[in-house]
C-alpha cells in the first residue's frame, strides 16, 4: 500500500503532458504485425504500455528503448516457429482487446490473461464475433484467461460494443483475415476511439468502408501492415486532470504537447469545462484553461468520453448546482465501477452525489471537506481524487496511489510543479 495525504494547495502554471497510451499501444501492435523494423518516437512508457511491450516481445519481436525513450521494434522474426503463444496483458484492457483479433489471424493457439482486475473485464462479445469470423475460442465464462486459435476466415459478425475497443480490435484484426469481413455493431459506445483506429488504418493504406455512424464496416481481407516511423502525440485523457485543476482553483494551467486536431475523444472535456465557465485558449501545441470564480453545473453526455467521468466528477463537486454525467453505462466496466466508486468517495467527503444505472449525479455546493477516500486500484480514480484533495477544506487521505503508474507514472511529479 502506498497511501498519500493531499493537503489543500493552489495549483497553476505550465506542464508538458506525456504521450497517449491509446496511440502508443496501437503503434506497438501494428509494428509487430508489420514483420519489419519500426520506430515509435515520443511513446508513453507506463505500466500499461510496458504490458504491451512485453506482449510484443512474447510475439517474438525485439524491442529496444533508447535514452530518449523512443522505441525500436524489430519484428522481422515475430511469430517464427511458434505453435502456441501466451500473452500476459497485465492490467491493460487496451492490449487485450486490440491484440486478440490480430492474434486470431495466426494459425496457432494464443492464450491471453492478466491481473485480477483484467479478469473482471468481459471478453465474450469479442470472442463470439471472432468465432463468427472463423476462429475457435475458449474462455472462463466469457472472461480471461481466454484462448483463441485462428486463422480468421472472414465473413459476417454482429457485436454489441459497450467498449469501442471491441470494434477497434476487429478493425485491426480483420485486414489480416483470409477473406473479406462485414462487422455490424448493435451498440457502439466511445466512437471517437474508433476514429482514432481508422486514422491508423488510413495511414497504413488498409482498404475498408465504414458507415457514417461507424456502426457497420466492410474490411478487405488478405492485407498486411507495413513498418512504422511515427510520433506519438500528448494524451488528452491524462491532461484532463490538470484542466480540472485550473477549473476548481479558478487559476490558469497551460498544458503543452497536445494537438488541437487530435482524433482523441477526450479533448471534448475542454468544451464541457467551457460550458461550466472556464476559458479555453489554444497556442500551437499548448492549451490554457482558466477557471472561473465559480463553476456551474450542467447536464453532460459522456458516452463518447467515459474516461473523463472521474475528473469531471471532481469539477462537478466544486460547481454550484446539479451536474449530470450521463449516458455512460460503460463506466461501470472499466478498471472499477467508476460511477459507484466516485459516488462513494464524494459522499465520504460530504458531497451529495447519487447514481443512476448510466449516470453519476452530483449536487454541488462549491465546497468539499477533506477526509479519507479509496482509489480501488484504478489509476483514473486515484488521479482525480488527488486533484480534488488540493481544493478540499482539510487534508484528504488516499489509501493507495500506486496504480497511477498504469498510465501516468510522472503524475505526482507534475502535480508538484503546479503547487503554489
């Protein structure tokens, strides 16, 4: 256990944000399936991306990280002479969901597993879709550990995508199938992450067609990936905590390293904070958030950006009036049930918050007392509570902060630089 006391302290200033986890993992997986030598510049190095790096090594690629943190992936001998493959995805659902369809294109048995938290994240919809496309699968009642054996034939599948990572995985895997594939989503949440995946396919020259609503796709089989030489942009998901810091303190925080035209959905948090009273200013690859004297609540649809729920819950706790963070049932199947966990922690600090099946409702009064909160091993919950603790009336105790390193190992170092 690595507990931390967060004292009240004003936050303002300038930071450079680490790179995108989602983009780094997509780059690593495309690199290993390119069967060539790839260069990934400015990647995120964290627990989750290290899990993906270890998976890529297990696939037979050589991975070197230089003094600047840039990655070289030599995949010329990946998958050579393999009859069976075991992947430990750790806590990385992104690695698991995106790699399985790609690995199912191989004619070998692949088993994937992870830590206790990953074993609670459902795989059945994805496995059922892959079976429709020709793979054989086994699982623990639809959860990891799970095994899959290809190759993929292609064909038709219908899938309920309460996480967009199911569809992203299929879009990455079906180009490697022997025949063409038709994917139909009966439900699709988190659409911006699908657009992120499509940008990678476009850059690779992959042939596909997709409906305007992203819920139906046709992918040509028999394709291949080519080696990468790519730069990974800053992570809006990680930046969201510092945007909220400016919002609740009524100060200015500038975050450098972000692309205004990014396909990352979580940049939408800037529009939400603007509606809550913040001023947003862009200057090249830097964005400045200036918090108002008083934040105001609102009704916000987070279906496309569920990872922002913990940080926006913090903003809502200090806003005046009611805030609904709604249409986000998938927040309950992340590393934790984030709706329930954030409600519990806000209640523990005296905030009037309640749950609906798909929403967190916060009755803000502009002020939060200190107290004891639990991170439940969820990196985004821990970081959100840490930002919250800097504005509470008294010290806030977090039971364990160690999981922050899953996506943001330098979070507390950067937080320290903003203390005034």
